[in-house]
C-alpha cells in the first residue's frame, strides 16, 4: 500500500501571454483573485489534502514569486524553488528537472498554477491509490479545443485537437470518450524514470508515449467548480466562484 501523499509540484514557469497586460510586469502565478494570488490559493488547496511540501518551477519574473513566498512564509507550507530562468521547460521538462525532489516519496501531485477548482483532491488521490495506475488525470465534460481520449474503463487511449483536426491514438479501443484535462495529475514516482524525452517537452507527449504500455487513468470531476485563469476575463469569473 502506498504511503500518504505528502509532496506536490506547482507549475508556475509559464509566460502567461494570454493574461496580458498583467503578465507584462508580473508572473501569472501572482495574479490575484479576491485578494489572494493564484499561487497562494493553490498552496492552500494542496494543504486541504494534507500536502505541505511543494516545489514550484519559476521562469517569468521569478524574483517576484520568490519574494512573495519569502514574505508570506510560504503561506504555511515548505516551498522549494526549481529555477528555470535560463529556459522554460514546459510541463514535462519542468517536472523532469525537479525529479530528485520526489526521490523520497512514492506518489505525488502535479498541478498548473492557473487552475482554480473545488474538486475533491483527497478523493482523486484515494482513487489513484486504490487503482494504482502510473498516473491519474483530472478531467471533466466541458468545451475546449484539445481533449484526452479514454476508453469505457477510463484508460487513456489518445488525444485530439478538434480545432486543427489532429488526432493521435496510442491504444485501440471503441468507443472513445473525449474529456477536457483540468491540469491536475496524481502520479507514481516510478513514472519519472520512464519519461522518454529530455529538454523542453509537454506532459501530454509523455502520457501518449507511455499509455500504450502502462495504465494512465482518468478521474472525472464533472460538476466541480473549475476556472482556467488564463485570460483577463477569467479573473472576473474566478472571483464570482472563489471567494
């Protein structure tokens, strides 16, 4: 049986170009929703699941993020910085660079800093521990341009971009169900040694490379609040939903 999940990574290195003009002078992670930054809100979200050891990757205005962590005392959590100021490594490259942080744990959470949700993270972790896939991906039924494709058992089988008409199938099954990814992952540390890429790459590519031979499962949280705080207008939506 896996031990309790104690560690997480928050991906906060992105340029946040969709959130201009804020990100012309600030990192996306410090955009505020009802007086609290996205970073603070997600550190507190992880605390609700008992996770107080967090590594955060930084690139764009990294000094502002480090100052905010220092001034707040990490909002009560123990924060480690993964410095990507030389080159932003995307979601997969960022995780691989930080892999040593998870050497003393079996399961951890990975999440994007610009996602706000009231999804029950404890329930998602419990599902992962019970089913023991390589990774569990939070998904829901909502409109987007890119989807993960799952079979009836929730096993990852592919990916689809409906705007561009692109599709990649890595495990044959029918029917396939398209679900929008919510930027939250629970994964076994064993996955880190199986990443077949180096440098700058996406976790989507990692999952598609591994899903043919390893179980990667969905956790459907349709009905929970979720805002991708990527654009200025999404701040107003987030402020209506997250007080």
